[in-house]
C-alpha cells in the first residue's frame, strides 16, 4: 500500500470471472482474514482492518476473527453498502483506494466510483498486488477439460456458435467477449473441474463473425479434443493472453461485453468500441433445448430414486446406528453416485436437523454436527451433477411426533410452493412479480422467510445459473423475465430460530400455455411428507394436485429403485391425502 | 432551427414542473401537431415531422394528423424508445438536436444523452425557443391562491417545514429545491387552480435551514395571505426569479434536488453542490396524517351518497329521458357539488357504455358520445376534489340482462380487487410485488389488463400522486414501498374490445398490522353490482368480505343521502349475497 501510495485496500470475494464458487487460488479474503464465509468485503487502511459481512455470518465471523487484528462490521441492506459509507466517513479527501480490478465487474467499479467521487476518493484498480505477498498461494488449477457430448447437450458447438452469431448480427457487434465460466462451458460443449461442484474450467472466449478463440491453457485439453475444436474453427490461445488480445483489437471493432460479468481490468484493456449489453449466452443457455429437457425429466427420476434409497436407509437405521447430519449427506451422495452418469454433488448438501435447519446456509461438517434422532424436523437440501442434468431438491421430514405448529408451518410453506407452481402468467412476467405467490400464506400468519424463492439452474452446469429466478427484491433474479424453456427452483421456507427449519424445493420448467401465457411443469420427483400436512388447510384443488403428483412420482421413480423393499417403503411415502 | 444550427427539434409533452396535467400555456405539442392526446413526443427535422404516441392513441392520432405534414409513429415498450431509435438511424454523426430543457427532467436529459452520445449526436437544451414563434400562446395562468386551512390539512406550514428540515439534516443538505407543484402546495398549505382538476399553482420553492422562499407571482396572493406567509418566515419571490436565485447560491451550498422532478435547465443553473436524491416532500406527503385520514373517511361517505343520488336518477330516468354518457358524467358532478366542501372534479369522468368501456382512457364529449339504454355494461370512473379529501372510484354496472361471460369477467376482476385489499404483507413490500394479486384470477383464464393496478392519491391534491402504486412494471409505482398512512387506488379491470369494459376501483389505506406487517383499510364506500357476481366462484371468505362491506357502506353512506326514496333504492343496492 505504501509503495503504491494507497490509503486503503479493498478485497472483494470474487475471481476474474465473477464466479459464485471460487478456485482456492482466488480465496484472497479468507487467506487474509481467516473468515471462511461466502460473502464479505475486507478493507485495510493504515489504522484499521475491517471485514464486512451479512447477518448470515455474524456469529461465524465474530468467532473466526477473534484474537486477530480484524474487526467485524455488519453489512446492511441499504442502497449504499455500509463499507462504502464507512470509507466515505473515515478516509480523507484525496485518498486513493487500491483494488484488484479483476475481482470486480465493470458495473461494480462504476458504482463504487460514483459513490466515492463526491467524497474526492479515488478507486485505483490493479491487476495483481496480492501474489507478491501471498507466499503459498494455490496455483491456478489445471484440471483436464472434457467434452459434453451432443447426446446430452442436444446442440453442437457449431449450432450454438451460429445461434450466438445470429444474435450478434441483431445487435450489430463484430466481437463478443465471454468471461463467465458457465457461459463458455455451455457454448463450446466442454466441462472441467477447476471449481468445486461447478463443472467449469478457467477460461475466456471471444467470438467474432468468422471464428471463435478459446483462451485456456492447452495442456488441459487432450490432442483429440484440440483437433475437434480446430475442426469447428475454434482457435486455442493461452489463458493469460486475453489482455493482449483485447488490447490489440482494431479500433473500430464493436465488442459486446456484459458490464456485470466482465471484470474492470479486462473492460479497460479493450481497444475497440465497447458495446455494453447483456451476455448473449446467459440468456440462450437459460432456455433449455428439448434434448436437455428430456434428460432433465429422466435424471429427476434417477435422483428421486437415490433419495428414496438414502431416506429408506435412514429410516431402517436411525435406531440402530449413530447417524449424523454429515453421515446422511454422504449417504445421499453415495446413493446418487450409483445412478447412471453421476458426476458429483451440485453443491455441499445442507442437512439441518432441528435448530440447525433454521440456519439457512448451514453445512454439516464431519466433526461438528448433530446426531439424528427419532423426533423433530429434518431439512435436507441437496443436489447432484449428472452428465444428463443437474438436480437441486429440498424436502423437510418429521423424525417422530408432529406438533401443531410444525404442521401449520409446513402446510403454509407447501401451499405457497404449490401456488407458485400452479400459476398461469403472461409472457413478460418477471420473478419479482411471481415471488409473492409463495409467501402469501405465511404472510397471512405474520410469517416470512429472508431469502429469495428460487434461482435458475444449469444443465450439467452451475446449480445457481442466472439470469432468472423468483425474488422479492430488484435483483437480477427479480427483474428477469421468465421465458419458456427455463428451469427454475421454487423453494419457499420458514425458519423458527432455535427450533427448526422448513423448506420445500422443486425445480419447475416454464412452458408455453398458448395465447401468450406460460405455466410451469414440475420436474423434481419426490413426495412431500404427508404427516406434516394439515389437509383441513388445503383447497380441493391443492389436495388433487398433491395426490396426482404422488401418483406420478411413484410411477416414474420406482423403476429406478434397486431394492424391492425400498420400493414398498417408497409406495407408502407416496400416499394419497384425503 | 436554422438560426441555432439544429438538425432536429424535440417536443415532449411536459411543463417546467414535470406535471401530468398541463396549463394550456404548455400545450406545445398539441399546438404544433394538432394531436390532443395526453402522451407523445414530436420531432421535427429538416425533412420530417413525426409524432410518436402509444397504442391508446393510434386511432386518434391518425385521424388528427390526417392531411397535415405530420406522420404518426408507434411508440413501443422497448428499453430504448422508438423515437430515440429513429433519431439514431436518421440523423448523421455530429448532428445537434434542440429541446426546451425545462420540459424534461434532469434524469431524462441524462438518459437521452446516454443514448445519443455513442451515435455522436448532441442534445442541446434551451430555455425557450417556442414563444418567439407561437403567436397566440396562452399566458401563464395567474389564478388566485388560497389557504388550505389546518382544520383540513391537519398540520401547519411550520410543522411541515420542521418535518422537512429534520429530513434535510439527516441527508446533510443546506437547501432543498421543490419544483413539483403538488409538493409545494402540500408544504405551504396553499392551493390554486392553474391546472385543470389539480388544485395547484405555478411556483417553485427553496427551503433552507432558516427560511423558505416561495417563487410565485405575488398578485396571485391576497395581502392577508402574504402577511400570514411572512409571519411563518416564508419569503415571496417572483416565479421567474428562480434561475437567478439558483445561479447565485454559494458554491459550497449542498442543494438537494430530485433528478426525476427538477428540469434540465434549472438543474444546470444551480451554483452549489448538487445533491441528487428523492424529493423529501414526495414521501412525506404520501403518508397521510390522522386528520387527513379522518377527513378521507368522512368524504368517502359523502362521495358515495352523491354517486347513489346520480345512479338512482339514472335508474329512474333511463327509460324516460335521452341520457348520454356525458349527461351522466355531468349529473355525477352535480350530485357531488351539493355535498359539503366540494371544489370540483378530480379528473374528467370516464363514463364508458358498452364498447366505449373497453377504451381505457375514454372520455365522453358532449356532442359525440353514446346514449345509455337498458342493456349492456356501463363503466363509470369518476372522482371529486373536496377541501376535505380527493376521491377516485370506479364501478361497473349492468343496465339490463347479464351474460355468462359478463358475470365471469366481473367476478374475476372483483376477486382480484378483493385479494389485493385483503393481503397482509411485511414492511418493505413494493407495488410490483402486490400487483399480481389483482391479476391472478384473470390470468388463470388467460386474461389480463394492460394498465397498472393502482396509484397514490393526494389529499385535496392531484388524483395521481407519486411515489407509490401497484404496477406490473419497474416504474416508480412498481418500485416504491407501500408504507403505513399511504392511500392508493386498487383498480383491476378487464376490457373486451368492441364489447365492454369492466373496472372496479377502491381507494385503500395501508395501516400497521403489528409485528412488522401491514394491511389495508378500504376507504371507498359504494356497493358492487351483485347481479354481476357469480357467487359460486367465490370463497366463503370473499362472500363474507363483500357482505360486511355492503352493510358498512349502507350504514355510513345513507346518512348523507338527501332523499328517502334514494335511501330505499340504495338499501337494495347494498344487498347481501348468499
């Protein structure tokens, strides 16, 4: 900081691709502060080292920062983030703040600058100031890349490039810079394992009207794959060559870049005409093709069977063995792993027993989690990556007797989930409009949940896939239109702190309902816990919907269950309500 | 244009205060083009004269522009307006467009500039280029201003100024520029009649920590009122002095201005530090005080009685007299005018018989409107300005036999209106979240309506009062939070083009429901048309709500009905449904 004349240094929690999950090379914030949560901003000044994080992480951060020089600050939901307000108050006029400009998007950079300028504080972006001082920094991962074959992907690279180029023509741009790892993986039908749970690989790409260049370290690709890419007129360049490439673009090259995705350093380095717009692939990829959808439906049946096997095992052994939340998470992954085309978990399973279920981002650790017993509620949110689809499902079960409150709360959550899944809505409707359908019944009891209601999901790609979702705020998820072909999670919940958490999550596919309207098809296949349902609170319509679903689930899932005893157990779980 | 080196000239449809309704002095667009609709943009180039308007006005504009040099263009709902795209395509690099910078807000100016800059087209703002060429331009109105006494307003000027200064302190600004006419009228407890239907007067105001300056032509005020304002430490300056005043502010004066309200010329003329933020009064005024609310409730009863008298007259005379839509509008205004503290219409009543009801912004003209008969649907949307409140109510009636479709559509609209009125919701909820409640039942039948669901309303002020509302788009109404004390219209509809229009509108008051939740109190008092309700489509809850409302309406409205025969008729109209 001194060498560069900086009064302060900002550390965001991102990588040069604005990824949600990071390769460990980019875990700068946790290396520096010791805080391991997934959200936060660190600021170092000459007098102060502060970490700002949100309410989910207050307790964790307090404990991880204890006995260090770091002070925890609370992040609030104000329009101007609390760390910016802190800087406005604590830094004097003329101060310069440094930051790795690759770890924030061009939009964020503009926003920060706008907030700081009136205070005469400048934000100076660098390419890398950390590697010099982080001695044992993990290398940039070099895991092999493999092809996601067309049998699963449904569309060839050439078809996708054509689709993208058609849009480029409409937008009147010559080049299109891709930096989001899942955008690149989708476009080229390639997958990797540089990031935990997300089958992506570190890369950039630039597509112009004639060719496409993939910036990735060649040693990650086997010769056959290189040949195949070259045949498709795709050039390979080094991952680190992207800056030079952008720098040498012709001056009149119109380059489409998504300012919310492209990092500030890359954005600056472009020599051509910067055309700010939404990433084409973000939207193209969100519309699943018919082959992907066929696989999705099939994979949901396999996935439901794996869950049936895991939960049947739990039922059989809960009184005999010591089973922890972590053990169950492992068992679920193991059952999934026996299904065809399994690749890995789509995220670290949340198995939250009793009061742990009320911690929204809870993750059981092997040495430090609850032992399951024959009473209380159990929340299980888990998912699998399969070559033929990605799953994400939450079910809440009772492990014993059910209280009136548990039944009331479960039924309110279920009614909301069903109301959202059952709506017919006109084209152009956005996530923030639909979100309330899942909350209305909780609201009528003065209850609510603090998270959004759903997110887009990839096809053998990231479990959180932009743009669309169901949200109660004006986030990208809230503002994006729900279009035919999208697959989105529907996951309302209720959390009684210190007691239990309830969440029910299905993936739903938006389809054309004719006359300019859309409706949803439920993809996820697993029964609800009927012992938690208060049927007297349901309409006749809701009851028929649940019963028809249970019949459908049993018919489609049971063929994938190996053991007949499990099938019999599962049949009971798919019971009708009266 | 030639004298100023302009390639094009833009004409918006606004005044220097960004008013929705204009004094005729500002009707530049209609003077220039002959088009009398309320929405549109005119652009003149050396080769072309174009008027852009939206779908509501296509037919009207086509007919009004016929045989003129003007060409109608269609305005679409694209992110970049179609007239901007037209300019981007038709003007060459280096062109300069002129515009009266007082007729667009600073935000709009910035937005236009952002769209045009990449095309190397400049937008040059002027103060007035039209007066020189508009020979018989109507004068700026000089109607008298009067006090809105505290008995009605509930709070004195001093109290309001104190309330505003407290917010100014929180925002750390020295001065606050008010340009919205209703903001000024509210703050100073003054009313005028410079604009039809809106009891406001042309003025600006600037409030600083010690004093307030009202920029208004002094001859509009009587000496007593001037004295009273001076006693309250309010200075009077000329309306036209505002520019010089802003120009001479000290350089370090922090001036709060709302960029969506302050016009581009005024914004530019400010010498101090421009603090961009929402108008304080916009939000303070939207929260009605207890006195205003008490008056609102009382005024709704008077207003309901006036409607009962008008509709009873219609019922008695429909077979005897020739009654047109316009006649009924006049009759309603006449019945209202007999009630205490009546001041005038709050907007030109929409009386839409049969297919006219399907034209959302229909207004019957004396010489050119339908004659009412004993069949078909009649939509009546009207409102009154009273010293003790502003009303806005829509009811749809059948004039004879009811078809199955009419009943279905009326009941779907009614169910939506009731669902929105009955919701309990957490603090922080915005209009776009709630809007869907009014649409959901229509959607389930593949139907919808093209307008928002509601708008804020003033207290003896503008019938459309920002910020809040219920909207399906990310407009100000959609994005604003519904707060306790706000009064908002709830007016879903269904329009069967060529056949009939249905709309049901109540004003609803948002109140604290405890535990961080809000709910609505219905203020409007007039029964629904029970012969249009299909009770088999209603839940038990909905039926009880309607019956309780009808009882409440009769009890509260009938004391204000003069004629006993009308009371007996009204009793039947407030019938229970079974």
